[in-house]
C-alpha cells in the first residue's frame, strides 16, 4: 500500500507540479532578453495598441481592463505591475510609463498608490525604442490565452534594457535578481563589444546605478566576479547631510533595497534599547520635494560617528544580491554581464535581419508591380481597349497578362487602376521609383549578407538612444578602502570603569559613576580579598596573566557592568581555567604602550613591551606569556621607567632604575640579571621606592647587575611574605 502511495505521489508531481513549475519559470517570474517579464510585455503592448505612445493619457482603469485581453491574472495584479513601471513610483531608473496621480513610492510601504479609477497614464517616450519596427516582422507573435488576438513573444528593444532597469523575480526552485546600470554606460559598453568582441566591459560599466541614488560601495574584486558570473553581492548606503544650525542629520537618499519605514523602525528600536543615545527625535519629512528622514541630535553627538554606527546597525547600509537569471530561448540561464550583452546583440541582429527580409519582400513586391505597370506605358490605349472589349470580368486579368506578358499579381494591380488614372502622367509618376527601389533592394541585400553592416545599424541606434535618453549617474560610487570600517568596537559605548581582581579569582568591572554613588564597600566571599584594582574604560583591552604562563585577553565591554554588592565574574568559569590555574595579575590598555616586568627567583628580570601581546587577529589567549624556566617572584606593568627596590634572601638591598633593563621582544625571555647571587642567595622581593623607608636611598643605588648592600639598622624594610599565587 505504501509503495502504491509513493508511486502515486511521484506520478502526481510529474503530471501536475512540474508543468506548474515550468509555467511559473517561463511565463511569469523570469525576465527575457528584452528585459521584460510577460506581465510587463502584455501591459506595454496593450498600451501601444491603445495609441498611448503618441496620444494623450487615459485612465489607468481603462488600461487595466484592456490588458486583461492578454493577461488573465486579474485587475489588481495588472495594476500592481503597472504601478512599478510608472514615473511616479520611482522604482525604475528609466520609467516606462508616464503617469499622473498618486502611484505611491517604491521607497515607502505606507505611501500607498491610488485606485486605478483616479490615476492616468500613457507610455513614456523611451518606449519608442521598444516598439520600433514591431510591424516589420522583427519578432514572433503568438496567440493570446483564448486565441482571440495575438501578442509579441518579445519586444524588439533597440538598447539592452535588460541591464538598464532592475528586475527581481521568484520562480519555483529558482530566482532572478538583476540590478540596474546607467543607460549611457551600458550602451557605450555594448558599442565597444560590437566593435571588439574582446572588449573589457568593466572599462565602461563603472557599477550599478539605481533610481533611489545613494552610494555604491565599490569592491573591485567582487564587482568583477558579478560581471563574470552574474552572481555576487554589493553594499549600498544612504546619503546624508548635517544641518549644523539645527543640529540634525538629514538623510535624503536611501538604498534601493529598503524603505523609509524599515529604517525609522530600526532606529527607534535602537534608541529604546539604549544602544543609540545621541538621538532626541526622528521624523519622516518626505514631501513633494523628495525623500527626507530627519534625526534630531543631542548637543554632544558626533554626527559622522553616529552615522557610521547607524550604517552598521540599520538598513541605511544594505546588501543587494545579484543573480542574473534570464530566459534565453525559453531556458533559464545565469549569465555574466558580457554574456548578457552578447545574447542581446544576437537577439538584436536577429531583429535587424528579420526587418531587412521584411523590407526586401515588401519593396520587391512593390518593384514587381511597378515593372508590370511600366509595360503598359508604351501602349496605354491598348490596355484600355483590352479592358473595354473584354466581355466577362473574370477575363480582364488573363487578357492583360497575355497582351503585356505580365503575371497575375501585376495583372490584378493594372486592372485595379482607376479609369481616371489611365494616363501617362500618373503612370510615369508611379514608375519613376523603380530605379530607387532597385538601389534600395541592392543595399538591403548587401546589408543582409554583412554582419558588419548590421552591427553598424545597431551602433547607430545605440548612439541615438544615448543622445535621447542618456543621463548622469544617480548612485555615487565610493571605493571600499575610503570608507571607515565600522567594527564592533565603534558600536560600543565608552565610559570609565574600574576593574577589581580578588585572590579567589573573581573579577568585577564597575563603572566609576556607580562606584562614586555606592562607595567602595565591596562584597567578597569569606576569607577573599582584593589583590589588584586598576582603572580603564569600557573599550579597554584587559590582559589577565595566569600562574601557568598564559595571558588571557578580554575586551572591557565583553564583561557585564557589576555593582559593588555583587561578587563578580568567576574567572575559572569565564576563561575555562585549569583546576590548578589562577589569574595573578591584570593590565588594562587602550594602545599597548608600556612594559611588563617579570622578576624571577634567580635575580633576572624580563622587560617585555606590552605591544608583544597585541595581535592582529582577535585571539583570546596567548601561551608563553612569560618564562617558565624559573620561579616568578614579582610581576608589574609600567607605563614609564621608574626606580624599584630589590631584596635578596640574605637581606641585601639594591635600588635600581628600570631604564637600565634592555627590553626583550620574545615574550618568554629570561631577561637580564638584576640582582647577583652571593653564597646561593636569591631574589625574594621587589618593592616600589615609596613603599620602603630608606634614610639614604643613594647608599643602596647601583648599576645592574649588582649583589646589593646590607640594610642599615636605621632603615626599615618590612618583611613581605611571598604571595601564594606565585606558587
């Protein structure tokens, strides 16, 4: 039973779903080489037949009604298609329909178009290029859905409209997404290709161009890939200006792929969530003058910085994904730009040949008739006499054929001449075009046999199109490397914080504002205590050194803000520390300036530039953060060189300047000798000068390496136990 069901499903899919899929792909969703989907073509051809190319405007409802003779999908669907093609909607770089009334706006969801009974339309002048020579058999015609009339399979466009207006369609199992390019650039690129098949299209097509303007972010490698494969994506971003007088940003052009409402909703969401704090108010001030979104700013706001964050977080910068999927001879193909233009050239050459054949046939037939007429010029009286003396009407033509050696077509033509025109003047006026027709036919035949001549005709047509309809770019091109890269860090709010590290390895990040208001009465676990506290910012890099010679790196903003009444983040869990591993020291830095000092039991010190811990990639931990060859006694970070006090196990003291220690770029270096050993003595302590009470510091000062000097009786050096976290 299950097998039977399985077979029935497959059978049903093949019989019903596959034909439906093909119908959607071929007859609805994908554009053809003329740059039109069937719904567009049916609408435009109906308007052409209604004399709306040369005539005045008519009600949209009338157009929609007439189009239903070719398109059975209903008035709403037809009108929706019509709206997108109008000048008023602003969806196309070169609108195909000249409109009057409210047709909504492509860049707004809320600005709905009026009903078809209120609006009026006619074909835009550019449509002359769609219907040029359509009556000369340039394209095939097919019956409409009920066989009551005929419609063209394609329109003989005189320029590559397929790349001049944007086209998006979703079929079954495939889609098409074609961006628009500047008409002048497309035509010039096509002319170059007609002259040289190896021409580089990217020399002419600078990049996509959209009716909405905005900025196209040029990534040359990605654009070349789109040109080559027909697939890829690029970024579009909005244009804005800063009104210093009113302290507001005016956004006046947005990406083609988004809407005013989508942008405003996202900005409001960011303001409510606290991610954006510089905006007081946002208004949609779009009017008859055009699109405008106004952002009212707080006094302290940086307009350019804010816009960079909004580009990252909102559709003010958006992606257009390309998929140049086009029907070629009824089959879907994904083509690169050059391949599309080559296919269009092939199509246009076909149109030119068909037109020439039509004209050869038309002119040949006319020449044939005139040559027949020429034969009766020598004896007009004889022709009149034959007609007059013929008793039966059916014999007139055969008698003329026999008398003047003409064929039936010529005989019919002669017989149909009015009696008043049977005079020498009329016949001479008619036959004087014979020589002209013969010359024209000769030229047409030569053109038909020469692809080069046909290409010259296409080039001339393209040059005329550029002259009539060419316009400057609407979308500005900016190179990717000239744009400030918006990183995650740019989006983060910056403020001063304090980091606290405890002996039990709890870490707190507390904003200074919070610390001032709540005091410093820290909540800690029993027997826990703070071993280090440092200041930094929310954007600081935090370096955490462990007793296992590893440094862990965090961004300040990766830690949640804490209150003094909270224990903080447990580092063992946060960093995934080993059971016997703990953090012994931390450093906060913005620019990685300064040095790390590592003092070892053998009296050596490694002075490592902090920039040695800086990485291009965002690595979270670095091994070999310091040497593991000897026991670590002391670790500290210094911005600038200073004086320190070293104490040995035999109570000898050395006051030295860290400037004497040469830096080592290798992180796990042992460094240089600071305190010499005597009778097996070792380094036990390092202290800041202000931590000890020395009556005569000069007495202990020396150049490194040195054994040091015994502590005087009058000087005190409080014994400091070695901290357990160095074990």
